[in-house]
C-alpha cells in the first residue's frame, strides 16, 4: 500500500544527506558557532519531518534555506542581545556617580532577590538545566550528558525556563531598562 508520508520521509532523508553540510555552513555564516549551526539545521529538518500538511511546502530546498536563515538570524540576535546585556551590566558595575551607589545597591539586592525567587519557581528538571546551560554557560550537549537527558530535552527545558523567567521578571526588566538606559539628546 502506498503511503505518502513514507515517501516524504525518504525525500527529506535524501535531502538531509546531500545538503546537510551546505546548510550548516549557511547557518554558521549567521551564527559564527558551528554547534549552534548544526542544532539549527537539525531542528529545521525535524520540524519538516513532523509536518502533517505536505501541501504547504512547495519547494523543500527553498523552505529549508529560508527556515535555516531565519532561525540562524534569530539565534544570532538573541546571542548579541545577551552579550550586550552582559557588557552593559559589567560596565554599570564599574562606573558609578556620587549618590548612585546607594540606589544601585538597593536595586541590585531587589533584582537578585526577585531573580532567585523566579529561579526557585522553576520545576526541578527545568531549574537544573537552566542552572547548567543558562547560568554556568555549559553547551546543550554537555548539559544533556551531565544530566543524562537528550539535547532536545535540554532545549525544551531551556525554552520553558526562559518563558517562566521572562514572565516572572517582567517588572524587573522594565526597571532595568528605565534605570540603566541613558537619555537621548
């Protein structure tokens, strides 16, 4: 009996084998991180394999290129934002004006307190993954190996952690933005 999904999977597998390195290089062009580039390419292929509406994809190769480019740009932007925030926080730690120290000290204590409160609200597995990958800077593969879970579980737990942390710290983000941005003009 003919099964269009089996045919679809064979087609995707064939393209994966032929284009994997090329697509990784495309992603690497935007991310400057080969491990992240490989993860992005694999995620896009998995997403494509899980598609149930085959008629929504007209050209598989065009779909792959656009999806990989968009995901790579998104990842690069996220990385730049994170590095920018880290740099800003380092700079704000070292430069203070008279009278600012007391305000900043109280603000930092409040920020840390709220951050740890939000961190404690994470489910156990989610918190463990976030501590290793998000705060200690371990690669997803290292975190997966350390905790004995798959890389995809690490990714999904990180997504979940960021979502929970973002929701818990919305007011704090606003406070940081208002406190540490310089007026224009």
